[in-house]
């Protein structure tokens, strides 16, 4: 990787850090604190949230018909999602120790906290928790597969791909064959000694 590309990557990282700081500052203005696994709002905010809550009956009357029609399909996806969760977890549990790859910490990807929002009714809370589980699962699986790709084939594609994982930008350039196997071993060594960066969040 040339110096200009590394400079741009460093700038992107700095901007991401700045964005996270700005988001944290904004969240502070919403006046809530995280205590253990619970999110606690100031009493005045909580009371305002309760006034905005839509009751279940009224909520049912305002739901779009297509949402009712597709609900069995959406909730039916819990079966393949749970099966995928089991398979990807079993894969990393059995294979990562053999490869010497640091384990992906599941808890860093599953954030289920919308049930603490007083302005959501019980159905909205269940919907949000389901979405949070699905999104968390995909993030968790993405990191497991990214580490697997880094172990076996840390090479970029010839074409630009959308939504590449965070490790991809450090992979070897397409067509750069010089000392390939030695460099792949370096990528593997990094995986063996790294701490999950998400642990620091």
C-alpha cells in the first residue's frame, strides 16, 4: 500500500473518531445515562415520552395493510436467523482456536435496548428487539467472515465492491503477487495477536 493511500485511510479513521465524539455529544443532550445494561432518562424526558406513546389499539388502526400481510414472512425469518446464528457461532467456536484467530465477542454486536423507550408500545418494542437481533447477528457474522477472509485470502477484488468490511481496505492489491505467501502469513499473525477492537467501546 502506498503512502498516499495510507494517509487517506488515516484521515478516514480520524474523521470516524470525530464523528463518534460528535454523536456522543449529541446523545448527551438527550439526557440519558447508561447504567449497566439499562438506559435511564431524566424524569422529565421519561414523562414526555409516556405522553407520546401510542396505545396498542390505536396503533393497530394506523398500521398499513401491507405490514399486516407481510408480518408472518418477517417473523418467519426468525427460524433461519436462529439457525444461522447457531452455525456461525459453532464455526468460530470450533475453527478459530485451530487457526489461532482471536474470537469475535458476540456481546459487542448485539445491542438490544429499545425496550427501555417509554414512547414505544409493547408491539413496537418487540418489533425493535427483533430488528436489533437481526442487525446484530449480521454484524457479528460479518466480522467472523471478515476474519476468515483475512486468514485464507486477504486479497482485494479487481472491481470495487460496495459495503466492504473494515479489514478489506488493508488487504493486498489485486494482482500484487510479490511474496504472497509470506504476506498472507503476516495477516494471519495479526489475527492471532489482536484484541477485538470492539472490546474498547
